[in-house]
C-alpha cells in the first residue's frame, strides 16, 4: 500500500466535502494531527479508522485502497 497515494485520496475526498482536518478528526473521534499524518503519508490509519473515515467522507473503504 502506497501511504502517499492513500493520503492524497483521503485529502481529496475531505476537501470535496469542504471539511477541515479538525472537523474530520472530531467526526471519527481522532486528533487533527492523526489526520495530517494520514494525508501526508507519514502513517497509515488502522482498518477500523479507515472505515470511519470512509463513512464520513461518503466513499466505500475500498476507494482508498485501490491503486
């Protein structure tokens, strides 16, 4: 899994819905810093977290995992 590609997809989906990192973090009960790390490819969200992110961003979880 390319962490940078995953991060870009999360960021793009978040921006499409006009959400800030802080707003997304609150909706999934996480810290803004975690969202930043996912989006920059520094770290990978767990599967549970990715599912939460996908629900908030109105995308299937698989969308973020596709190459």
